[in-house]
């Protein structure tokens, strides 16, 4: 589904990603873990061409997308749910969902069907469909950000720190939803997450980033018991 091949990304003279590679298969969840400043968000932005790598290539469904604009990547089936959620605060819940469907140009009937599908996935959003997004709780905004992304019928969703700033009980709810999206909708997922335990718990494979480089990779069920991973990311 996705292949990142030896990319290096810079901000001015500062190297944020150094020769990073990873792959994502169809219907697979791959987690990217690492401390703050490890390069996780830069990796997501490099894939979406928000920042352009100086070297390497990125391939989606067999086609090189390194030079493809962000808007065209969304139309091609890639959705990025950013860190901090970035909902449209001055629009209500249902209008945020409509914005997520913009690239698809649905008929009015299809748009209503898609909204109802999101409300079934997130019943709380249906209860608050007329409420301004900026007045929602952090967990509700995260649900809205996910639902808005799903409105475009993506084949690949990239989540950037979905647990950030959320209460533990809401974190569990959000991660259950991510698993449901993968299993029931067949969507491939890249999960960037500082909460290494949660990321490893739901992903198939994992890559650990340190100082812009891949330091470890492997099966998540194996890495969650790896002494190095436990010492660095899981508190011993």
C-alpha cells in the first residue's frame, strides 16, 4: 500500500529525518513510536508532501507520489488526521463532516448516508451534530477529526498522536475506534504515537524513531516484550 524508501527531510540546515524507510501493507496497522523530536510528525508531513524530502522516494499503490500535491493525495485516498485535531472550531459538527467530503463531490443522498455512517461509528457526534466544534471536549474533537477524515472514503489513514491531551478512558475509546476502522472498513493505518504501549497493543508492526532515524523495527507483539523497547518507551 505504502513504501517510504530512504527519505531524508530537512528544515533549513537541520536534518529531521535521516534515511528513513518503512512499508505498510493493505489492511495493516503500522505504528511509529518515538520521543518528542524524534521525527514522527515530520515523517507524516513528508508523506503528505507538506514538507518535501530532499532525497528518497515515497510510493503509494505502486506509484511514486513524492511530487504529488497534498490535495491530490487526499483525492487519491490518503487522509492525514493531524496532531492537535484541527477541527473547524466555528463550524458545527455536521458541517465539519461535510468539509471532509469536499473532495468526493457526493450527491445529497450519498452525503446523508456518509454522515449517518459516521454517526453510527461515533454516536456522541450525532447527539452533538448542531454543536460548534470548538465547544466539544478534547475526546469529542478527536472523534470528529477522525470522522471528518473518513468522510472522503480513504484507503489509508495516518493518525498523528491521537491520544495527545486525552483522559485515559477516552484514549481507550479512540484506540478501539482505530482498530474498528481497520478491521471493519479494511483501511490501512499508519499510527504515530508517543504512547508506545497503546500503539504496540493495536498495531501489526512497529518502527521506532530516534533522532530522525529508524532504530528498531519488527512485529509489535514481539517488540512490546523487547527489553530495549520496555526500557526506553514503556518505563522499564
